[in-house]
C-alpha cells in the first residue's frame, strides 16, 4: 500500500498513527497463525479514566481489518478475559477441534445454498408438505 494510503485508510491494515502507537507506546505480546500481531500498552490507563489501572490491548491485522480473523483465544485476551497470553492460559487443543477459519461471507468461498443466484437460481420444486396459514 502507498504511503498516502497508509495515512488515510483504516480498512486494509494499520494506519500510520496506529503503527507509531504500537512501536512507541506498545509492547508486542504475540502473533497468531494468520500473522496478526497483538500489543498491550506499556503504561496503564491514567487515574480518572473509566478504565484506570487497566492496560490497553489491540491487534494489528496482517491484511484486511476483519474482526472475524481474530481467533477465539486471542479474542478472550483482547477483551481482558485473562492476563497472560493465550498460549500460557489455554489447555492443549482436543483432537476433534477444527483449525480456525475466518468468516467467508462476501468471498468466493462463502456458502451458497441450492437456489442462490450465484448457483443458477434454480430451486428444487416444492414437495407439497407445506400448508399456508390463513387467519379465520
């Protein structure tokens, strides 16, 4: 992305201000499998602030800013569910757990049921098991 794009856009990666904040006021805590970087403030919120004494936490996305790209364990950390990084607070994953996948809505990988316009718009014929309601 161009330098001007970094200054004025927020939807495709971090802006210059956020990058400066991260490097000057933030401490890198960790990264997830998608390359998103997680930071916390070096100083807690000052007295008089509604969240006085708490640390500020944020994510810098590797790519488009999409909250669904934050895995559940990091979501819990971002919102103060626990203090340590997720690797130190979570039990090992179960064998039946699926890997994290981002929300595919609006992409070519989105689910499109039979009858959707993207799949030709042809639905299966009605089977006659539906009875319309009519008020008496």
